[in-house]
């Protein structure tokens, strides 16, 4: 597509996000001068700044229209003699990642970027003031804002944190439910952890309750006071002291029910589905379901059993497949772990509820589910037969063992493991590889 050709249809009237604000728009030359001045003032990327993303196709069309030379990544087309028309409203929607099935609702203010989106090919980074002036002239959106951070092992350099984990933090009300009307969105780097966030929230709560008492010192951690650092032993004592706040995360999963012998099921055999009766469940020695198919009965082969690995119910049970959301406590093992490897942050959006003690007591009753109380769909870290820890999901549950599927591996590696085996651990405690946005996915 030529850079100057309109990239989209005329926005619908009344759309605040799409209508271009043509009134008072400067001439192309004046626009180029204004943006060049802003780039000269704000164009050096530094740690802790906010930068915005803008679709390459739109910016290239604007550069050709105004002949602006402020962007080293793209120069205007000087060969064209006919000139280029003004672009339509800014359209960043092609940069957005598709919604993940079962991930729940995400606020419009949070825009996740496609994993395969690349700088220059798909988007440019521009300082926030440049975005603001461009959107004031042309309108459009959505706003895609990202923070900058230091990155690198040998040589540190400033880069944009393109795929952060968004923490949606709500307060716990006096009735134990989340205050969803007042949710705070916190973008955090994937190498960060929930423990530091929790300490910050605890410090904010203590400082607000002290009515401005000058205990905090400039340049020190908000958790430290004048008396807390007197002795090394006292620092250790304070560090081990329980914080007056704790986190709960919203676990979302699809409701599943275990199969029972005698159920009417459909068996997948050679990519075809056959209706029949479930004759036997998989066991430790044989990972197949045994199904007596109707087609075999009609042919007089009622004793013939078809062995398959994949079955589904002919008629779903009530509630089967429904999305169920439950508040779970964030455990001590999850607090110091990197957000990027936590199962609860696999969608890069983590819904949290922060609970504070009221009159010295917790509002919600804490019932920690035992690791060994397995249910179908539970996520675990599992050690394979060669001693390597991998993310896994529980597919079947029996009294003394569970059927485990290693995420990202073929089903032929699935196996039954005793419930009390040391090969099973809490998710995120043994497997330290990438999850979610950066790599494998628990689904």
C-alpha cells in the first residue's frame, strides 16, 4: 500500500477514539516543525520514562505528508512530486493481541501487544508529548503506553518494557469481597515479584495511617523507620514480622468433571469421532480409554473395544466448561518468584485483591488448599523421568495417583504419578523457565 493512501474507512460519527480533530490543525510544515522540536527535547530514552507506541503505517503516512525528518527510522519519500494526503485518525488496533479465551474481562486502559509485533516493521516508539500533539491533531487510538527500564546482563541499556505484567489491584472490603469499583492497574516488569509490591502497599497503608508522622526518611525504603535500623538483629526481627497486608489472586479455570465407566462418549480414532460406551478408564500401565463403539455393535462386534486417548461426552454435564473464578491466597513461595514464571500471571494480566487487617484481624478466612488435594485442571510443576522440572497440568485424578500432562509436549509423555510423589510441586516453585507471554502456556 502506498504510504499516502488512506489506511482505513472514515470513522463512524460519535466515536471519541476515531474521529480526527481537524479543526485548527496546523499546516504540514508547521506540524513537522512542532514534532521535530518535541523530538529534540524528549527524544533521548531514559530509565523510568513513559513512551508510547504508534503504528508504523500511520506514522510513515504522516511523515510523507509533512516531510518531517525527525525520525531516523523512516525518511519521507522525496521522489514523489504529487504530494501525499493527510492520514486518517491514528489506528493502533493492529498492534493489539487477540483476547485469550477464558482470560476474563480486561479494562480498556490495558492494551496488550501481539507477541510477533516488531519495532519499525509494525510500530515506532515516540515520547509521550509527541503522541499527545499528534492525537490532538488527528484523533484516534488506542493509547499504548509503556515504561522504560535498564536491561542487559553484561552491558546495561535502557529499553522499553514492551510486555509487562499488569496487576489489577482491588481492595478487600469489610465483607471480604473485592472492591471492583476502585481497581488500580500497575504495570510491572516480568522480572519483578509480588513481594516487593506487597511491601510497598503495606508501607503506603502505614504512612497514611500515621497522619503524616515524619518517620520515613528521604532516600530510604518506605518500610524502614528511624528505630527499625538501630541494630542488625532488630532489622532481621522486623523482616520476619508478618505484614499487615496480604494478597489474593483470582484463579480462573474451566469446570471439568472426571469420566465414569458406562458413560456415553465420543471417541477420537484416526481423526474421526465415534459414539459409544466408556468401558474402562486409563490405568498406570495403559494410558488409553477403552470404548465400545456403536458401529461395532451394529456389526455384531460387541466385544470389540477401541483404545483411544481422547474422548468427550455426548451430552455435556450441567456446568461443564463454564468459567469458574475463585480467590486464592498468594503463598509465601509465590511472593519472591519472578512474575514471568508464575502461573497466576500467565495471561500477563493478574487480578489481585489486597486485604488489610482490621482491628488486628483478617477479614477473609484463609483456607489453603493442600497441594495433594488435586483436582482436574490443577497446574503443577512436575519432574520428568530424566530429572527435569516442567510445567504440567492434572488431567485425571484417582484415589492414589494423578494423570499428568507436560505442557508443550506430546500426549505420549503423559503419565500416572502417585499423589505423594516428590516429583510434584507447587507451580512456579521448581520450573523456572518462561511461561505465558514469553513461552509455554498452561492451557
